[in-house]
C-alpha cells in the first residue's frame, strides 16, 4: 500500500512522500493563482476551485485568501460560502453539505499527529474525515478537529474548538465545543 492510500484510509503515513508532496505543491500553485487574482475575476477564481476540488455544487463563493492541502478531498454542496482566511487541511475527505456558511478564519483539520513522540518523530501522521451537514453556519475563528461530524441545521458559535461530533438541530459553542441548546420551532 502506498502512502497516499494509507492517508486516505486513516492509517499512519509519511506526509513527505514524493507523490503526496508533489500533489500538495500542485494545490499550492493553484491556490496561489486563486489568491492573487483581481477581485473582479470571480469566474477565474471559481474555475480554479472547480478544477481543484473533488466536487463543487452550484452557487459557491470563497473569499481569498484560502488555503488547502490537496483540494481533491474537498466536496462542497450548493450555496456554499467561505469567508476570509478559510483553511482546510484535506488529507482526508471533507464533505460539506448544501447551504453552509463558514465565517472568517474557520479551520477544518483532518490531519493529526501521534501522541507518542517516537512515532511522531518518524514523520508519521494520520487523517480522519470531516463531515458537515446541510444548513450549517460555522462562526468566525472556529476550529474543527479530525474525525468530526456536524449534523444538519447546526450553528457553531465563534471561537469554538470542535473536538466531538455535534448532533443535528443544535447550537454549540465553546472550547471544547458543547451543545448549548436544541434549535426549536420558536427559533424559526
């Protein structure tokens, strides 16, 4: 099994494998172009994202600057918006549903490192997928850690650090992020 297969299967892998390094370099070049285009060149920016991401829905907008590792592991649904300084470390799949809003400085981290220093010092890391449902609003400065699922119709408060799954129809905030309330009919 090669290092890319290990990465995609959630196993320990060498991130500086030549194939993976080359793929990250390609993504960096695409993102450099995306981030340096004139603000009026929205269509050119969107074409770069369509080439880079694994799947793109209709009606999306990503404010530059934006960063990601590979791009091909990112899937966004319809009506997606990411504000300034979005960072997606997509060593594993990042699946984002329809009608999702990401505030400024949101970071989605699929990459993780072993707790054991000896293993970590060998240059090994792992990646676990992030899944974000439909109709989700993630506030500014939120960090989502590896292996997290955020259900449909969720609001994550600004500055939260999401370390555990968040169930559908809830408002969650804090570090670590915890459900504060269910979204009920009167909230509509």
